[in-house]
C-alpha cells in the first residue's frame, strides 16, 4: 500500500490515534484464535519491542515475510527513503505474504506529526496482529514511535524526546524534529481563520462550499467572504451574517439559508476593541494607514501580524462596491457582470482585514486590505458588498482590537 493510499482513509486524525492506542491494548492480550501474544523476535539490527505487539529495528530480510505472516505479523512499515538500498519490491512481497505495507519515507530531519498520524492510521487498518516498523538501523523508528507515543500520552516536547530515545532514537536532528512536532503552534492572532483564497476562488474558479455558516457562532465574530458558487457577498459583523446577492438587475439582502456555505471567508473573533475618531479619509490607502497607526497605539504592529481585523462606523463618500453574480470577471470575462454601486454617499459599517503581505490569499494583488460594507445610501437604498473604493467623512469611528 502506498503512502497516498494510506492517506485516503476518511477516519479523522483524533479517531486514528484513539484506535491505535486501543489496538495496542488489545494486541497485548490476544491474537486471532486465542494465541498468546508476544511478537516473534526478528533477526534485524537493533531489534526492539516498542509496545505489546509492535517491534522495530533495522532492515528486514524480505525472504522472511511469509514466515513473519505465518507467525502473526499483519503489517510492515518501512521508513527508508527511495535513495537507500532496500528491496524495491518489499511492499509487493509483504502484500503477497498477506501483510499490510506502508512506505513512509523519512530522512534525518523530516519527521513531522503527520507521519505519526499516518502510522496510527496504518495500525488501525492493518494492525490486528503483530507489527514491524523498520528503517536502516532503528534510529528513525525510535523517533517516530516516540512521537506517536507522545501524541497518545499528550506529552510535552522533552517527554517526547525521552520516549523516542527509549525506543531507539540516537540522532540529535531527529530529537529536534520530535520537539518541533510536539511544540504547539502559536494561536493565530485574533482567532483568525480562513477558508479558500482569492487565487483559488477568483482566479482558478474553485468556488465550492468550504465552510457551513451554521457552524460559525459567537457575538464577537467578524468576517468577509463570498458564498459558494459566488452566489453572493458575505459580511459578518458582531456575529451576524449579512448576505448581498444579485437578482436580475437588482441586489437583494436575503437571510442566509440554513445550509448556506462560504467558498471564501476570512474570520476573526475580537472580544474587545479600541476606538478612535477619524479625520476625513480620502481613500482606502489612507484608511489602511489609519489602521496601522491605531493598532500601534493599541500596542500591535499591524504589519507584523498575518491579518488585522477592523471596523469603521460612519458616513462613506464616493462609495463604490460590487456584488459578485455567480462569476468573477477576472477569471471569466464573459460571465455575468457583478452588481455595482458607484460614487454613493452612505451611512453604515465597514468590516475589513488589513494584511501587508497577503496578495492572492486575502487581498487582491496590489492591495493591503479586504473590505466589505453594510450600509444605507443617502437615497434610502440598502447597500452592501465588496468595497472597491471609498472616502470616509470626518468623525467616523475606527475600531481595532485592543490586543492579539
């Protein structure tokens, strides 16, 4: 079985880990038919019993595969890389003997948590009997098994290194990999999450639904994006989803359907805001500079965080915005035209994200922000959608997070 085939499993990561842990307990008690349970020893370099039913070490002699299978082995995991010397038909021979096979190539500095997840999935699918995990000398086996065990035990990085060393790891570079894999990534500032990217959705036309709106809840959420199939613009303010959609020559503002999905969404959760009064703002570039300055006063370098959410409440001048109509005019120039509002005066809210370096991901190329509006024009017309340009009258309120 190839690595790609193993990754095809639809079982969730946490479930794989739980299954693997349960498996090790079960295999320590019984084998099919009630046979007793210690895995037969193998003549391999640095042979080690990693857990009840699981052994590890160096390269195995493939001529022994049928004997291994007859002795109760059901899975062989090979950690050696393609450039190393090992039988190229190892996987085929293991499968011919009736065992599962996973080739999970690892170098001296390429161990990541995903490798442990793949091992856990293989144990779940093929580990009903004894399992061999091998590399060339057992060094990588120790690192992977230590990481696998540490994940099961929710161990910290140093405990994980100790577990790996006890399982046969001797390499400092692999110890560093174990530490890195067990070190939690820092939480995204402002609880930022994203689904889809501008490039995927607008340029490549990958407009499928990626997140259910019903799964997003909380009064502190703000977000901007587009509905699946580009059927409308989506703005979330104070936890409330606002949709603008084209209907004929007009724009409508329907309540999102219970099964509505977004294909593109940038979302943050901000519990407390800092508020400043703005002078007259001529354009989005000046607004972006104002966001940077306001964030700095709040102790945040807006140019060093991946994204900076903000809100503006006030009067907007020369407001230009659009609402997509099932197609992006950049990717599909012959498709339906967006609905557009031009040079309007309106009262309402801007919801946006400043990002200094997110072109093609969160922003259009050449821009530093992605901004939506929820507003009412001076003629009493409801308006909303993606802001192309706007000025802001003096006295508007700018809100930025008080902290990350």
